[in-house]
């Protein structure tokens, strides 16, 4: 009864979660309510299967599985903190030292990260200009010291590149970072693909678009070339990124510009980490950027993310050159052999003939000491990824082994092998008994003849150099008298050379102790006193 109430109460939690997820416009398979008969054992078992199927659908959806609602539902102990309040506290403290800024409104849930919050800002003496403030907590891959982190984050506002979105202000402390950028009404590349409004919640914008349509071929070529150029620039500077996806690419006129360069410095996990952590060949930040570029190119081409990674076959694309690039990044062979380099992608026909007209000269000066710190942090990030991939690989092997041994086919195979083993053991035992019987029944060589239990074994002569010849066979005995039912038959004390082992065993089995006659014994061993 207690378990039944737990199931009913748990279903009410599922119902609340499902109502909250309706903003995604997805059709989720939550089992219907049942008021009568919901305590029966069969219904409870069926309901458990239905709820498990519902969870499977949610956790296999990349966007839903990362949203705060699902995280809190699955792990309330580790996701009980209200990060919106924490972000407001840090932003308020920032405004005390920088009074020229003012919050217009919070941009609730426009991003996918739980520990990153956004606010619409303005400058007091420029009320019409809108800016966006992002606050983020530090992540598990933060390997810079607090001093190095502050120095690296402040450098972002000095970075100038035609395909990196401008940072107005950036600062960091021992627990978080705060970055201010101009707010763009056109939104990101993902907003263009999904035809979404930038200020709407992430789930509403991208979970279930009304119309799925990719970009035109020329847009794919131009945007792809611009993104590859900025990735090459960052790699040459030794600046780690690893956070490329379509929502981190801002549209500024006809140019694509990267966002959130601070993420790698803060140690935040990548949007596609659950994908590339499955493949041990993707073990550097450069290969991570290439893998993420493959996701972005697929999304630009088909208007939606791939269903699974690796991709077995690609739908028809605007050009075969698009498919060749996608195959070099997202196919099974690419996952086994490793990612191509950014330079290799730039040489492929899809991007090699794109002419970039922007003449802005890139500027991003990183001090030598900080460059060394970034190199060490990059190595630490890659080492942690490699260890995680190793654990995932071991877990997958163990899961496959357990699944294999627990399958019905494997159980049947083991039963058949067990039967064959028992049969072969029985047959080998019979064969061994037959050989033993034959060796005992043969009177040649050094083999001793089979003797009855009452026949004493002749003692062996110690120190004899040769075995004496066996004695001659006795003359044939007279025929035995008719058996007496009162007296048990005594075995012949003479060696029965021609008697088989089976006859001896049957004689022993027929022996009955109760048929023996009682005897009286006169004991004269006691001392006599005269």
C-alpha cells in the first residue's frame, strides 16, 4: 500500500513537470490519469513502464535534458539553488561600483544554462541604447587562478576581430564573471534558422519549430567560412574555445560573430559535451571546435539538429560539397579516425572559393605569462575530458556485457552448453568405468586378478628383483548344492578370473545382513583363580 501511494504521489510530480514543459510545444507521452483502480498491482506495473518511457523521451531530447525544470525534477538535491537570486545579488553589487549602468528587465530563460542569467541593460546617459548583461557561475573546467582569470576576462573587451562579437565590459571574481555586450534585435544564427524572437524562452524558441527549413547555399558557404576563419584565429592565439553552436553566433549585418569567449575561461561545459564525450578521438579543444562546427553546418543545411551522432546517411543537401564536409565530421568513419583540422576544412570546395570582403584587422594581444597559463588550463581541460571518456567507455562495455548475458538468446545458449557438458561428463565417466573393468578382468602382465571381499591380498615380497610367476589355476570345483533360503550364499573364496565386475557389484547389492544366523561365543580368555 505504501508503494502504491508513492506511485500516485510521484505521478502528480510528473504531471506538474509535464505542465511546465508544455512551453516547448512538444507532444510528450505522459500516461493519462486514472482515478478508479489505480491501486491494483497490474496497473502500478503498467504505470511504472509508462512513466519510464516518458522519462526516456525527455532525457534523449538534447534541449529538454539540459533545461532547469528537468534537472531539478531528476536531482532536486543538487539543483535546489535559486541562481536567479544569486545573479541579482552579484549584479546589484556590481552596480554599486559602476552606477552608470541600469537594469531594464531580466531576460528570463533565454539561454540553456542553469547557472547563467541574462539581463537587458542601458546606460543612464544613453537611454535608447540597449545592452545585454550575462552573469555566469564558475564551472568544473576552471583551471586558471583567480588572478589569471580576472586578467583573461578583462582582455575580452580589448579583442578586435571581424567575426568576434564586441564586448563592452567584462570582469570576474573568485566565484563568477559578468560580461556586457550590445543587444542585437536580430538575434543569433539559431534565431534566423528557427525564425524565432531573441527574447523568448529557449524551450519555446528551439524545441519544436513550426517550419523546418535550412539556409540557402550561399549563406551556408559564407557563414561557414567566417566561422572557420575565427576558429583558426583563436587556435593560432592559443585561446581555448570549445563552445561553438548556432546560439553562440550573433548575426551582425551579413557577418557571423562568435559569442561567449569567456565560457572556456570560466570552465563551463560545452553545449555538445554529451555528444563528443562518447568518442575518444575527439580529445582536444581544436577537435571539439571542429565537431561542434559539424553540428552547426548540419543545422544550417537542414534547419534542425541531427537525430543522432554519428550520422549514418545524410538527407539531400543543396550541394554535394556540403555533404562531403558533413561526412568528414559527423560520419562513423570520422568518429573512428578523428576530426579534420580547421585548415583542412578551409581547403574543401565548399569554402575555398568564398571571398571575404571584411578588411578589419584582427587584434588580440595576450601576455606571454597568461598565454602559458592558458596552455596549461587547456591541457587540464583535455585531460579531464579524456578521463571522462575512459569512464564512459568502460561503462558502455559493462552495460553491453550485462545486456548480452541477460538476453534470452544467451540464456538459451548457456542452457544448451550446460546440457552438452553434463552429457559429455556422463559419457566420459562410463567410458572410464569400462576401461577400468577391462583392465581388472585381463589376467596378463602385472595386473592382479579380481578378488572377492573375503579373499586376502597376498603380501608382496620386499626387495624382489622380479615378480614371481602366478600360481597355476586350481582344478574345476564340483557343482554347488542347491541354495538354502535361510542361509545367505557365501562368495567363492577363490579368485574369479572369468567373473565380470557387474556380477560382483550385483552380489554385493543383494547382500542382506538380516539373513545371517546368530552365533554363541564361549569366551575363555578371562583369568581363572584357583
